[in-house]
C-alpha cells in the first residue's frame, strides 16, 4: 500500500496558511520557553536540593514552578490547535497510532503538577531527601519523549503501515534517527533555561537577603546556561546529519530560505554564547528569545519539507473567514497580557515566600 493512501482528506482552513503557520511558530516559541523554564527549573531544584537541604534559591524557584507549569500547559493549547488546523490529517493519524502513549500524557502531566506543588509546599521545612521533585522532573521528561515521538511520527506516513501488524495504539517512532537528537535538544535546552531562571531569581530575589549570595548564584546560573548551550552544539550537529537527505540539503545550500534561516539561527547561537560567557544577563535573555523563535522557524521549515511530498499545506482549501481570525487575534493579545501579569504575580509570590 502506498503511504499517501493512508493520509485522511484534509479539512478547509479559514484563512491563508501563512498566517496560521506564523502564529504556530510564535505561540510554540512562547510555549517551549515556559516548558523549558519549568523542566529546567525542576532539574536545577532536584540537583540543588540534594547538595543543599536549605537552599534559598531553590525555595524561591520551587514556589514559582507550579504556576509556571499551569501557564505552560495552557499556552500549549494554542500551538496544538494551530498544528491541528494545518496538519490535522497527519497529527490525528499519528496520535491514534500511538494512542496509549498519547493519552498517558494527561496522567503524566497531572503527576508532574501535583509533585511540583508537593515539593513547593514542603521544601521550606524539608531537611531530607525529597522524592517529589524528582518524580515531577521524570514525569515531564516522559511527556517530552512522547511528544517527540508523536511530532516525528506525523512526518512519517511511510511508517504508518506498521499499524496493520500492531493495531493496539502502541506504535512509537524510536527507530527514527532524528528522535534521540530532537529529544536531547529539548532536554539540554531546558537545563540551560533552568540555569538562566536561577540567575534571574538571584538578581531580583536574593539581593536584599545577601548581595554576595545573589552574585554567586547569578554566576552559577549563567555558567549552567553557558555549559548547557555549548553541549547543544554536538547535539545540533547530530540532529542536522540525522535528517533525511532531501531535508538536510535544503538547510545547507539547497534553498535560500532554508539556508538563510539556518545561518541566522547559528549567528544567534553565537551571540547567545557570548552574552552568557561575559555575564550579560539581559543580553542573554534577549538572545535566547530570538534564538528560540529562529529554532521554531527551522522546525516549521523541516515539517514543510517532510510533508510537502504528501501535499502539505499548499493544497489546503481556504474559506476566507477573516472576521473570526480578527476576533482570535484580539483574544490572543488579551490572553498574552493576562499571562504576563500572572507570571509577575507568580514571581512576586515566590519572592515573598
């Protein structure tokens, strides 16, 4: 059976695909930043709580993580909806093929969220080993692996025929050479962002208590960020060479757009490493925002390269319902303002705790 025959018929989209793809890139970049913050923060708290049973930075960070987790999950709805609108025939199919794992994401997220709350509530008086933060980090790592499997399986209609020999919702995509590199890319990025969060907390929440402690923790946070970002270089190289040949060639000279975005991302990574190495906190944050946005663009281009042979988004019928799109933009803007305000409240509550 030909792979194209397994792809369901696509539904019409309300507006031109370029608008939805742009919003997908932006909302995914915001979502992954929050996910990196929560996962990286949990990893940093896990390690620091072992070596220092009464760490003030861990206490400050742990208080903010549950709220940030909730925000990350809610903000993840937007890119998930956009990718369903644009690539629903691929994503729905891959989700059904690995339904058991995909449905387990809900329970793993609840477990991670509950464990974060338990750790935040207990850490102030905790004097021994805390299993809860490790459980939370482990649950989030499992969710990341499942998401990576699904987001790569949707790009592989040629692998869907395995369903006929295993129709139980237990398929995965671990045989795809890109999966381990994509997964490591997210995990290492989370550790880096966790270090950056530590540096931010040190500057804005620890200075009043001890200037020396604040400076020491800020340097440590930036060092974690720098070392983790350096570790991304071999992982990124491995990811590039694990791509299918036709997609890889697009990024290394085969297409001006693909190659240009790839070179821009590399330039931003260079700036990012320089800012972190020289201890410039604001510069590091700014470079990180730009780098994540560029990486989200590369992700979208790779998805396009993989699905264009099967029709992709170019063949999607457009209905031209721009009024509903305008209402959505207004709602999105108001929602983002609310999210920023909630983050400020979360950081303020962590500082007062």
